[in-house]
């Protein structure tokens, strides 16, 4: 008897595509394999084809199990030849398939959608990839989290964002109108979000959520956006900034700043030359010519001569507006004697700055925090285990003599602005009791150096590469946020229960390093992690972080050994000047050692950016 053509599975499509391994465990390898796919009326099968041999079937998905088929919209580099991804979600699994071109991708997506349109389908889906423990589209850390975009079972996904649904419970905490500007584009991820368009202005409505503020766009749409993507409105109308002092002479500026007598006290004033501005800064730091007395230094705001006329101070860190330039130097000295810490003004207005509003939101009630055993001892004080808000936390206390309250608040403020899955998360701070403390997410496996040493001999190549990749992700984020870590080393990284490595101490290192900078004898520098330009000229940049990252990769592949173990700092400097570098660790593949050597190029501009390092490491991890 012949099979009934109406019931026998009919082949709909077949062809070669790539598929990504489904990585059920964090340590299982991530790879992209070429497979021969056949879609018929009952299932989707894929097999490995070997020349001259029978194909081996590697998988079969019954169509009735499929819940969503959609193209993947992503900007991640795709490390296989076929660059057009789409996803097939079945049971609780995600199969990522890659087509050679968009037509082929649409052909597969349409055919699969057609065959599954009567299934019990998802109403929402994730438009971007799942990777590194989070959804790239919405940042959700749960793989099975419901989708963040509407799923259309017929046709392909619309690019149109979901309309914002105003929240009737919204609290208006700020009576005064604050205007912010988007520094990046943002695509809504939740129904309550609105998109951000770079350089457009928004009115701040509610700041009661620390990371997500409610804003209103120019068309009156109200919704939530990530704080990190917005900044105070900068314009060249500098008169409204509290750091600007109109009609003040150089002598008056010096008098005001000397009276304030705080390291980094600063103001912007008119230069004698009409239309030009000067930044005056108070410092106690010894100068290169041996000056030791507290004094005021004056930096002229310069402009490049090309048509853009970008602004800069001591070195060529260029900005379109003076407020942007000041904002940058409030976080980075970048050639100045000190960074701009406290603005001084003849008649300070009394409207709170956005940062001040933020820091209030981070205050933790000491009664809600319980403290446990000591975890370790840090540079500023002891680190304790704690319990807060239903979870285990790490509490970093700060000795009174280690940092002033003002300095502490300022550093904490920096940390509240930075948020990334591979940065140790700050939950809040406690200023109301002594000693002051910062409350961080708890990472079960503690400091990376200790972890590497204690588990020596047990690491697989992908574990070591995964650690480098984690750190490069955090650093790529810091680099793109214009933030310099300055003390990147394994001792300043922590390890989670899932063996993820997260970068810590990204806001706390600055005052310590500034003090060292003040001493400038070099003796206390984390010399063995420092680039030549930091050692010779204390010149920090993202590229000096890149050098330290090379040393950190070396620490990882040496399973926690101390770099240049038996050499003094002076010997290290001598060998670096002679062009010598750390040797290739036994466990380190040639490809990774080449990246380390790239990080240790003499000239900062010859070193890769973190974006490039991340890309390179990710492609090594994929094969
Ligand atoms: P510092 O950088 O100020 O010297 P550390 O951050 O190194 O201090 O903290 C000292 C020790 O406390 C670390 O080596 C680690 O063992 C422990 N520790 C610090 N932060 C955490 C955290 N978030 N989770 C778990 N342990 C931590």
C-alpha cells in the first residue's frame, strides 16, 4: 500500500543553516554549527552532513511544541558565516538559527509561522538574544522571563514600540521642573517605558526609583527610562550653572577658593580675554616644580581650531559644550592637578541638583540592616556580611579617618550612576550611623585572587576565558560611560555563586589614588598593574585600564599568581623600559597571550579599546 499523501509528512523547506549550541549550562561550550535543516508538516529536524557519508540526525523538534518563531534583532557580532539570526522557541528552549541572507531568513520564519499558527503560542517574546545570563533586550536575568515585546504569529515583528500606559499611581516627588538630555538611544522594554532619542530633551517627572526615572518627552508622552541614559541638560548657556561665576577677577576667585580650602574646589570664570573662560581649582598637591603650598591653579578653556571648535582643558579630551567638559572633569582629572570636586560660587542657588536628589534615594535605614561576620578587611575599613531587604549583602564600612563624609558621598554617587550585570551592584548607603557604610550585592565566592588560588588546577580553558570575558564586558561598559577604573586587578574583582566575575571598587579607588598622586613618589602605586604612562606621568585613561586588564588576564591564566613575583617595582620598571613583558602562562593559549601583549603596547593609542577586546574574547569563546 502507498502512504496517503494527505497524512504523510510533506517537506516544506530544506537547506543548510547554522545553529547555535543551546548551552544548557553556563560552562557548556557556545558554538555555531552548520546543519542541514528539514521542515516538514510535522517536525523540524537537523542533521550533520559529512562528505561521502550518511547524514547523522542531531535533533528533531515536533512542530506542536513550538511557541514562537521570530527574527532576532541584535547588534552583537555573529561569529559564523551566516549573519541573519532567527529563533524557534519550543517547550522552554531557545534554538537560534542563522540564515545566509535576509530573504532566506524570512522564508524560514514565514514557513515556520505558517505551520505553527494554530499552536498555543506566546503573546510576547524577546527580540534580542539570551546571553551571559541575561536577555539583551530587556536585561532580565531569568531565561524564562516573559517576553518584552508583543509577538505577532502572522507577519514579522513590528518595530513599533508598545504604547506607554500611564501609571495612575505615579508619585510626583519633585515640584521643580528639571530638564535632562538623552545621551544614548533607548528602546522601550516594558509597557511603561518610553523611547529615548539621543540629544533630545525630557522633563523629569519622578525620581523615586533609583535606576529608572519617569520623564516626559516633547510630545507629552510619559514613561520610564534608565537614569544612566540621561544627563542634566548641557547647553553653552553657562550662566545657569552653579559653578559659573560671572564678573569675578582672578584675585577674587583665588580668595574664594582659598577660603573654601577643599581639595578640588573649583569654579569657572571669565578670562581676561573677552569671550574666553578659565577654570580655577584649589589644590594641596605638590606641583612638578616642587611647590607644596595650598594654591589655586588656573586652566584656560581652549578650543580646537577646526570648524567644530571643541572645548578642552589641559589635555585633548574634547567636548562640544563647556558644561560637558566640566562634567567629565568632575569625574576624571585627565591632566588637571586634581579632578573638579566641589564647585564654589559667590551666591549659590538653593535648588537641589539632580545628583543630590539621587543620593537621598539611596539612603538605607540602619534599623533595616543587620550585620554579621567579617568577610575581610578593605582599604577603608572592614567588610561585613549583612542582611538587608530580605537578602544577603556585603557591607563595606568606612573608617572615619579614611574618608570624609563629603568624599564618601561623592564616591558613592558615582557608583549609583553606574549599573551593569558585571559590576558589583551597589544597593545603598548608610550615612546616619558611624562608621558610614556602603551596601553591595553579596558574591559568594569572594575575591578573584583568592578564588583562583584556592581552586588552582581545576579550571577548564573555557572557565578562564569566561572570566576574562566577564571583566571585559564590565570594562567595555565603563569605557563607554567615560569612566576610568584606575585600579583594575584580580584583587578588585569578585566571584559569584555561578562563577561569574564582577568588577568591584570602581568608585572607591579614586580618593586613594588621588592621595598617591599627591605623594607622587610612586612607591605606593599598584605599580605591577600600571601602564608606563601612569608610572611616569600619572596619566590615567581607559587605555591605562586596558594595560591593567592585560595583567589581570595574566593573573587569571596563572591561577592567581602575583605578577613579577620576585621582582621589586624598580626592577619591573627597568624590564618594561627594556621592552620585556610578563611571560605566557602555561595555561594560556597563544591567541589569548597575543591579546595580553596587545594590551601592553608601549603607546596607549596602540592598545585596543575594551570594545575591541570584548569582541575578540567573545569570538575566541564561540569556537
Ligand atoms: P578594598 O577594595 O576596600 O580593599 P575589598 O573589596 O577587597 O576591600 O574587600 C575585602 C574583602 O571582603 C574581599 O577580599 C572579599 O573577600 C570581601 N568582600 C568584599 N566585597 C564583597 C562582596 N560584595 N561580596 C562578598 N565578599 C566581599
